[in-house]
């Protein structure tokens, strides 16, 4: 199994799926919507600007053993304290 880190969460999946996912993300562009406050925009200007650009983010993957996967699966979702 492979763990793929996306933002603040990590996802576990079979190796072939992880490779496909990371390949897709590597070829994807970033879409960003940026808010402009009333004070910073010209009169009648838009509240948002929209941007599409090449991603500079690296996608991290790590291989975990089947025994670690099974143990973590048994542990399930952590409890909130």
C-alpha cells in the first residue's frame, strides 16, 4: 500500500492507484480565486480575481507494509479528546 499526502490529509491506496493519482495531479494546473477587499479594489471592480497557473507543489508518497496497513485499519478513526 502507498500513502499519498494531499494538503493536510493523507490517503492510503494500492500502488497502481497512487501512481495514477499522482500522475494526474502532476499534469493538473492550479485554479485560485483571490478575494479583493473593498478598500483595495477600484470603484465598480470585481470582488475576486481568478487565476490558473502551473502547480509548483510536490506530491509526497510513501510505501507502508501490509502489516502496518492492517494494524492501522484495525485502529480505525482516532478519537477526539
